């Protein structure tokens, strides 16, 4: 059978800005990018190209533009997965799996490629989380996703300083005060996709531990990420140390958003938009700062699913930390050179630490998943060999065991005995009392068999339908006959009524008995054939009795 061929992922390379503006035509650009131009309805883009290799396309575009104008030129381009390919990458959040987490983590760790600022990286991250997850109906479930980064007040631009100062309501803003700055936002409402439309979350001052404690959601976020609130007191520079004393891949998790005091705006946001759970993550950055990603979702997120977001924080950190310096945060300050952090000692040390933590997390995750798989495999193997109604061994288990015991009998020369048992007139019992009563009858006979056959080497399987078997290694015909009579009498003594029996007023059984020493010249099916012939003889003689294979009697 031919294996399905995975189709290449299709992206749209959106050229949002070429500065200075140049009158290029789509066809001319496409010739040099070697991709197909497409129509795009986005108002903020000038050119769009369908591509399988967006990084190559972006590089070709930059070389073409720079080679044409022979001067400094600024290009902003981003790649988004297009059409059905994007839909195919979506996953139901409630069923988020390890494999889906690994794939998403791989994508997140490389979103800084072709980016020139942390803001661009943050935008790609929130778009990925917004577009990736669905509910059980296949609809996007993350109502709002936001990316925050802490910055010192002194590093903010004038607009953000004004916002932070206004929020302090007259209190003095110290240069070293950290502010939680909104870098990217993606949501189902148009205004949620533009940072400038956020009224109260563009820049949130964190003036002191007391001030942060008064903001329930932010306080809970910091605690779950391992950040001590004393970090925000004047004179403290320990955010990096505080974070690194905890596991950086900790998850911010609120299983039930409705009525939770940590999630504000219950009547204006949570309830009207059906927010059920909140999940997020964060990590430290060079310069004693941190980032956080928070998603408000309509799906209920279990603790196990939330734990899978832990490794994603480290993958995100690898991309975000490439632009950790304040002048690399925003698009308007973007650089055309390689990010300065690549030669920064603190950056390199933190990147090594992040990679080590990621390896540690993946090792632990793989070990946990391996244990789960081993247990699941063992359970599947058990289910494959067990009859679900009686919890006895099934026919497959019997065949396997018979092969082993037949071989053992050949080596030892000891006899191997088999009882085949049939419930008398069981069809009439079912027709009269119903299948549920029939199931109860089979369970009762199971109890009798289990209590009557006591050796650990013996096997009691359900042979099929209303038939049972007892495999007795190292058992002579005489001993097997005695055991068969004990079983028959025990069933009759249970006095289970049988309204349609022509044998007795109660449920009875018939048993065929066979015993033989395995002979290499004979097939092991001979033992089953002998026991089956004996069972037929017992039923023909009137049922509720046992019979021995004719040539053994």
C-alpha cells in the first residue's frame, strides 16, 4: 500500500512595507522571488506571494530591492500559513497532544527569523496561538491572546511613559520601576488586534510588591511563574535571580475563569465571551526582565493539557530573547543588522541555560510519555487476552497457552488434560430471560470454575459463546474426570432457575473430558478434538453430565 505523501506547507509572504516606497509591479517582484503573486485583501500590505519557503522569498526580495535602488532600504515582510494548510495545522485545544506541542514548539523557536524586533516576534507568537487552537466544533477557541514584556520606566518612549504616569495617579515614577508592556494582541474583535486600542493594558506600572498584590491577575501570574513580588520593590534588581530559582517553564493556569477573583472584568469580558479557562506562560530575559503570554479560551483546559504549555515557554523564549535590548523592542526602532544580543555574554549564558532547561523538560516529558505508553501497551495486551464479560482468558490466550503446554508435555512426558464445558440449552435461557440475565448466568459459572480450579498452572478461559474450557497441565484422565464432576455438581448446586430447560429446573452444564501425552507425531488440535467429541457425547446422552473421549474411556 502506498504511503500518503505529505504536501508542502503553503505560506503567504506579505510584504507590508518597502521604504522608501517604490513603484514595483507584482510580476517583476515575482520574477526575482520565483514565487506566484496573489491578490490579498489586507489593507496594510502592498505585495503578497504564495510560497513554500518564506525565508528564501524574503531574502530574495531584500536582495532585489537593495540591488535595484543601490541605497539603504527598509523592508517589512512576514509569512503566514495560507488557506487550507493553516486549517490543517489546527488542533482541538482539549485534545492538545505531545506531538502537537513538539511541532508548535519547533515553530515558535524560529519565529525570530526574518524579524527585526521583539514586537514582530510577539505578533507572530500571538497569531500562532490565536489561529492554532479550536473547540470541539472546529471554531477558534482562543478569544484573546496577548504578549507582555516588562520594561524599566526609563526605557519607555514618551507615549508609554505618559500612560504609565497616568496609571500611577500622582505617584512618582522611578526610572527603575518595571512596567508590564503590551507588545502584541490577537483576538476575535478587530480592536483586540491593535495595541493602540487597548485602554488599560498598553503599559501597566508595577511600582511595588504592594501595588502588584493589588492587581489579582498580575499577582497570580507572577506567583505561578515563580517571581517574588518583592522583585518590584524599589531598589530590587533580582528578577532574573528570582525567576531562575524556579522552573522557568511554569505555566499560568486558571481552570475556571468564571467567578475567579484572579480574572477581572467578569461582567464585561469573561461571561459575555464565554471564557472558561485561562492559560499562559513566561520566562526571564537578559536585563532582569521577563515576558508572558496569556490566552483566554472558551475551552476547558485540564491540568494535563496546561502542563504541555510549559515547554512552549522555553521555545518562545529562544525566539524572544534575540531582541532583548530596549532599542530592539519596537518596530520603529528595528535594526537592519544582526541583533546585538548574539554577542552579549549575558544573552549567551541565558540562551545556554534555556537550551539546557528545554532538554531537561523534553527528557522528563519523554520519560513520562514512555511510562504512559508502556502502561497503555500493557493494558492493551491484557485486553487482547481477556474476555471483557467474564474477565477470564479468551480464546487467543487459550491458543497461546495450549501451544506452550503441548510443547512442555512433549519434553516431560506428562499428560495434558482439557475440559470443554457447555451451558445446557443456553439459547432457550436467553430467549426466555433476556441477554442481561444470560450475561449474569455466564458470570456465575465463571465464579464456579475459578473456585473449583485452584492450581496456578491451570487455565480457565472462555472458549466462545456459552462454552468454557479448563486446561490442566500434568493431569491424568482420572484426576481430570474428578475435577469435571466437581465443576458440574457445583453449578447445579447454585440452583439458578432455568424456565425453559428440558433437563432440570435449574441451569446445568455438560462437560467433555480428554487427557493425553503430547506426541510429536500428532497435532495439538487432537486434544481439542478429543474433548469436543466427549462434550458431544455428553450432550447426546441427555446433558447435565460429563463424558470421556470415546477412545480414552
